[in-house]
C-alpha cells in the first residue's frame, strides 16, 4: 500500500480530536466534569474491581495522571478508593452514589453532543472510521521490531 506521508489525515485527525474534546469539555463543565474525568468514571463503573494500574492501562494514561484524576473525583465525592484486601499496595476505585448519578448525567450530555456532531455522517462512515482507528491503534501499539519490519516492506 502506498501511503502519502504528506497526507492531511494526521492534521485533520488532531483537529477533530482537539475540537471534540474542547466542545465536550465545555458541555461537561456544567456538571463539574471534563471528558477525562468522565472517562475515568465510566471505566471505574464498568470495571470496579480493577486495580488502579489496570484502569490507567485501560484508559491509555499514565498511573500518575490517573491518581491525580481519582484524587479530584474522590475530593468531589464521586469516587471512593479502597485498599485491596489481598495486596495493600494495590487500590481499587468505586463510584459513590453521587458518582453514579453524575456519570448518568455525563452520559446524557455525551449522547446529545454525539448526535449533534454526527449529523450527516452515515453509520457506514462511522464504522469505516472505527475500523481505521482500530488499525492505527494496533500499529501505534506494536513493538518497534514489528514496526521496522513493516516499514522495510514498503
């Protein structure tokens, strides 16, 4: 496959990501959240028994970034952190009742924004974008020895 390194795709992808986050953050700010904080709430709700290190890995962020987000969410009464009974070094995060309610509010805001942003974009286009993003993530997460072999075949 011949890939044009001067393609506008990376620039457009970055622009869309920047505008998406800014617009969503503006909407979520009304309930005291951001996209990053909403993602943590959603992940913790979906996987409440995961150790914090696994939550960070699942979200694709550094452990220190997750800890800072969890501290903010805990201070706001949205998350509770507890030590693992089997490993005192590991901690688990759980949504409080207020956290569950706030996440429900955030989901409603997100869905409203998603529908607005996707006006005129077909389901087929969304599926194509999702497949493209999955391929990009797979290639970006490949160990360097595989990446160099792929580049050598071009």
